């Protein structure tokens, strides 16, 4: 519940603040300019929501730690590390922010590009089809890009985490989803 409330609260707060800050720009805006303003505000608010949701949902891991291993194939378990958990959670939060931004910003870019090229459907069916295809584009490219920002298996020098792991050159862990 905390993750949901944090996501909704941050999205509404950021969107309201940005809407207030850009009210002068948006007042008489039409067409592409309005689409850009709305796209940027929505993308940033959605990215904040994605970050906050992931961050608050994974608080237990940051308090208790996650399993860390001495090998990259994650077969020799060493124990639990809070420092590894912090890195894993933050990397996941950043990739979720990127996902949100790509899934909202991507369609905006597609729609603006189509408009610049003169590909503006006149019928409601054509407009809806173009919008659905733009969202599909955002999802098809946004998801792989955001997931690939950080490798699924992360590592930290043993000396940079808890003292019981200082003897290991590298400690490996799964960052999770």
C-alpha cells in the first residue's frame, strides 16, 4: 500500500508542480507545442511514480539485505548484504523510471514525428489506430531499453560492503525485477 500511495502522491505532486510552472507556456499552446508540454509533464510524473513505487515496495529488502554470492553464476551463497540490497533497489528504481518515461515519451515522439511528416489521420478510427500503434511502439522499445540499462547480475567490491565480505574481491547479487 505504501508503494501505491507513494507512486500516486509523487505523480500528482510532480504533475501539479510542473503544470503550475509551465502554465504560462501552456496557456495559449495548441497542436505540437501543447503535445510536447503535456508529454514532458506526463513522462516526468510517471517516471517519479515508477521510482517511488519500486523504492517503497522494496523497503524490506533494504532493511534486511539480499543474498550475495562469491561467484557470478550465483551458486556459492555468502549471506545477506544491506549494501547490495541498496544498490539493487536503486538500479531497479532507475530502470522503472526509464520504463515509465519511455512508455509515455515514446508515443509523444511518434505522434509528433507523424504530424511533422504530414501523417495526421482525419477519421476517429485512423487517429485511434495511430495512437494505439504509438503506445505499442513505446512499450516495444521502452521495456527492453529500460531493462537493459543495468545487468541482471550486479557486483560490488567486497571491501565496499559489510565487513564480513571484505575478504572477497567481488560479491555478486541479483538485482531483481
